[in-house]
C-alpha cells in the first residue's frame, strides 16, 4: 500500500511533523516570555516587600506551571519523530543535530525544571534572595533551551561547520554551529516573539481584574510590566523579522522569492513589492496581483535600485546545480502566511502604543473601549508565530537540509496506514492537552489571586478595675 486517502507516507509524515510542531509551539514561546515577566514581578516584590506583589507573583507562577507541564509532554513526541518518521534525516545529520538537542536537555531543561521546583516548593523554606535567584535562573534556562533548539533548526536552513563523509554530515567546527548567523537572527526574532505571547496574556488577565476592581494595586503593577514587555517585544519582532527577511535573499533566495510571489526577475531598475496576489504554482505566475513599484527594493536592500532573482530564474539555476527536479515551494501558503505574520505584528505594536499612551495620560486602570480587543489579543502573537513557522518551513521546501538533503529522501519507509493512525492519535492527544491547558489557564486566571494574609494589629491589654476602685 503506497497511499491512503490519496496521501503518501511522505505527505502524512510531513503533515504529522508540521502539526505536532505547531501544537508544541503553542507552549514554547509562552514559557520563554512568561518566565521573564514572573522574574521581573518577583524582583519588584523582593525590593518592595509588598505582600500583594508576592501573591501576584505566585498567582502568575501557578499559570506558568500549568503551561510548563503540558509543554513538556508535547515536546517529548518531537524527539521520537526524527527516528521514526525521518530515518534518512537522522542518518544524515545525527552527528550534528544530536549535539544541540542533547545540550538543550543537559544545560537548559534540567536547569529550569530544577530551579522551578525550588522556587515553587521552597517558598517560606529558603531565603527570599534564593527564591528570587531561582526564578531568574528559570528565565535564563528557558532562553537557553530555546537557543539550542533554534540552533539545530538554523543548521538545517544554513548548514555550517561540517563536511560530508560517507554520505553523512559530520561536525567539524562546533563554534560555527553554535554561532550560526542564521541561528542568532532567529533567536532574536523568536525570543521577542515569545515576549509578546506572554505579555499580551498577562495584559489580558490584568485588564480583566482591573475592570472588576480585583486587587487593583497588584494587577496595576502586572499590567505596567506586561505592557512594557509587549511594546519592546513588538518592536523587536518587527525589526528582527525585517532583517531576517533581508538576509534570506542571500542564503535562501528561493524562499524570499516565494514569500514575495516574485516569479520573474524584474526588468529595468528597482523591484516592486506585491501587496495582494493569487500565486499559482501550476501556471508559475500570479493570477492576480497588486504591487507598488520600487517598494520591494527598499524593503529588501534599503535602496530603490537593487532587485532579487525571480522564482523561474532560481529554478533554472538549481536544476543546473543539483540536477533535474522541482525546487519551487508551494507559493501561495508561504506568500499569505508571511503577510499574516506581518499583519499580526503590526496589530501588536499598534495596541501596545495605544495603551502606552493611556498609561502616560493616567488611564491605565480603565482599559477603555478596546477592552474586548485586549481580551482576545493573546491569540494574535500565537497567530503570528504559527504563520511565521509556516513561512519558514514551507518556504525552504523541497529541502529538509538546505542544498544537501531533500525532504523526499529523508522520510522513513513506512506503511502510510500506520503513519495515518499515529497522526490521528497525536491529534486526539494534542487537542485534548491544548483544551485542558486553555481550560485550566482560563479558569485559574479568572479566579484571580487571594488577598495576602495580614496579621491583626496587637491591641493593648485591657485595664481591670480592682475592688478598691483603682486600676
């Protein structure tokens, strides 16, 4: 049996890995950004000795624990899929790919899980400074964890520090892999994206309780911290994403051409930028397009004269370099996912700036008419992350390792029926976990925090009158 429901093992394996990765990615950026926000709140509580801020930190820590636990479960599956579904890939890159994955577990996961337990269960048992240090180590650990995973993926997009031996990629320069320019670019983009995911969640929770006057002093503080992080994260996402797009012209020109729907190399001076298009892979052209002249050159090269190569020209170059084959990714999902990502980033920045302005005008306690928007804003950075993932991963097809290994040559020789069964099973489990996570987060967030217990002031002892009438 070569296909099931018209889908081959390759089709099913690609869809399975893509969907399970996106399911897992629902939790990862949230964890990275949330740990930093909690560490900031803990620092404020430590310096002020304010019991309400301490309770606020524990309240958000409870939410962090829920997401962290479910995220760990979904991440375990990713490791096994490399060996089960992608035997050709594991054989080819195992000598390199296994290093950052192992370091992620040894240097980051054990670090963050150990100190997270110390921070949570050590409350009232360890000194306040040790508790503060623990949550900062957790925040640093989550960032380190993300970095190693990003480095592994960046090598697939920009292979460095290796040589081919016996049909396998063998590591020759560890520092080149660790400081891969692609990885450094992506880390800045994904880290700031993680900040926005957590920040808009904390903003929504804080606004909900401010609107109801639940512990306004505490939630005013979390609102300000989250708003600052959201504004900085939104600027960082857009700036790093713009630079990342410019570098793609050099190391992944076909991907850049795909998310610009640039089929032909522009003639004359300058390059237009497509605003709206309906790309067609079968026709190798856009059925419909609205573009602005010279804008593409400005966005890609910071001038109005340079231009990138079109898809058709790149296809001819790749055929000459790598042999016959189709080297064009599926353009329309890459094109539109790229624009959704940019649109979501612009919305995040706009909402952040509006509420920064309200903060400066003294209206931070009142979310205003945009209150319903603020409640749904946690979905926006998730949509930006998912669409960015689609742009990045679909844009590099047909390569699983850029220029070295095609996706079709990396898949395991499996019966498509079994891949379909595992795919359906994963969907059931992941949807259940995500539903549970959303339910627990929503219920816990709406419940709010308990007022800190404050000891009653001691009263002076009563004076008793003696039999003689004197006290």
